[in-house]
């Protein structure tokens, strides 16, 4: 997949170069009409014009290897035959050096061997043809001509090698910087690592069949602010949410974001629950993720009860958990951060809004996958939401 994506990036360059090759051949027509020494010269031009057009078509159809082969072979064979067919030495062979240098731009870092082979073919062919065509010269003219031929060949080969080493160094530096940036991004947002392995190559958003979503907020927040002051309440809640963040790795939970007094977390999005190779293994993983999220919710509820007791706050924490499919990724905004969307997210938010004090509400999907030893902790209930009556499962957390 990665090789295919990188190769497709050559399409604009190959298309443009193939069209330029076609135009160059067409510009040769007036010269052939006036000076062509042999009918085979016409055959050579027309045949290679067809090859150049094939290169354009292959490139437009994203058949990049075929387009590149047609272009490089067509340019090479046209120059070799044109050099041999014209009765005089008109220095056509020197254009082979252009092909030698241009090879640097038609291959990626993982194709350097092929690039060097093509470059050497162009360079050696130029040197051979030029040495052959200079046989009629004598004395110092012959020495200078052959010296120039060898010098030009060695220079082009040296430039190709230097370009190869420069490109290899640049690619290595880019890869190192990418890995470093990727590492920093995953450290700051661990769940985003799933986007780096997208089977579609889309590293912006992905759909996941399984995710466990938790919403939590403080019932009575406005009364707290009116009584104790906004700064004090925010500072206390900030310490509470920081405590949740610190223990979240223990439960394999990823804290997603806060919005005022609201807290959101997810789990299971990067786990085996999204693999379908073995359904039994997937179900076991899903069950474990839901158990982890439920335990995390119980911890949050008990921790908040302690804070309310210490601060003498007449409020409570509402918690809603839903399980299902989500879309996860990065919003198309300049300051967007990793987020999740979908009906599962909306359901978790509605359960949180309908939750009573000192309790946790689960959706039916979450309850069905809950481990057997935890199911007795919950009781079936019905809650009223903005879309009507919802079935749910409730667990009360008694105050310590």
C-alpha cells in the first residue's frame, strides 16, 4: 500500500515529461521533411512518438511503472537509433546525458538501484556512441574529442551518484523527523496511533465498529459557582480531572477532552476489538474494555464523593457509558484535535444527562458485553431523554 501511494506521486512529473517528449518529437518534423537522409528516420520518429503517447496514457491511468518504462526506454532508443541513422555526426548522442541526469527524478528512495541502472545505461551509451563517431578525427582533435566524451560520462555518473547520496540522506532525515513527530503526537494523544495504520491510507478519519465512550459532568455546577466562586470551583474540578487522567492508563482508558464541567473518555478504539480475525477473541477484548470503563467510572464516582464531602458541595457526578461504532480522527480545522463522533457518542451524552446522583448508567450494548461477575451490580431501568425513553442499566455507588 505505502509503495503504491509513493509511486502514484510520480504521476504529474511523468505525465508532463511524456507530453514534452511528444512535443519535442513533433518539433523534429520540419527537419525531417527537409533533411531526412533515410526513410528509416521517419519510421524511428513515428514509432517513438507512439511510445511517448503510450507513456502519457499509462501515466494518466496511474500505471506508473509502465509509464516510466515507456518514457525512459522510448527516449533512450529514439536517441540511439537517430544517432546511427543520420549520416553525419550531429551530436544527437549528447541528449543521452540529459536522460542520465533526469533519471534522478523518476524514482523514489526505495528504487535507487533501478535509477542507477538507467543512469549508467544512458551514460555508457553516450560514451560508446561518441567514441565511435569520433573515429574519423585525427591527432589532437581526436584526443580532445575522446577526452571530452570520457569526462562528460564520468561527470554525469558522478552527479548521479552524488544525487543518490543526497536523496538518501534527505529521505533518512525526513523519516527521522516524521518518526519523531509521530512519537510526540502519540505521546500527547495515544489514541491517534490508530490513524497511522489506516488500511485506506486516509490518516484523517476512520470508522471503528467498537468503542466504549464515557461522559461525566457535575449536576449542580451553576449553584456551586454562585456559592463558591467560579475560579475556586474550576480549580477543584481541574485537580479532580487531573487525578482521573493520572489513573486512566491503569484502566486502559484514554481521556479525550473536557468542556467546562464535562469530562469525556474512550477506550477500546485501538484494541483487538476492531480486528475480525477471531470473533471470540474480539468479544473477549470488548468485554474487558467495558469492564475497564465501568471500573474507571466507579473510581471517578467515589473520588468525586470524597471531594464533595471535603468541600461541602451539595452536588453529584453523573456518568453515562455507551458502546458501539464511532468515527475517530482529526477535524478539518486548523486547531482541531483528536475526537470521536457518532450515535454512540450521542447516546453516552444522553445517558449522562439522565443519570441520577451517585450512579453509573450503561447502554444495553455495554451491559450485554459486561463480564458476568459485574452484571449483578446493575439493574434494568428506563430513563427519559431528548429522543424519548431509553432502556439502560444502572449501578448505584454508595457514599463512603
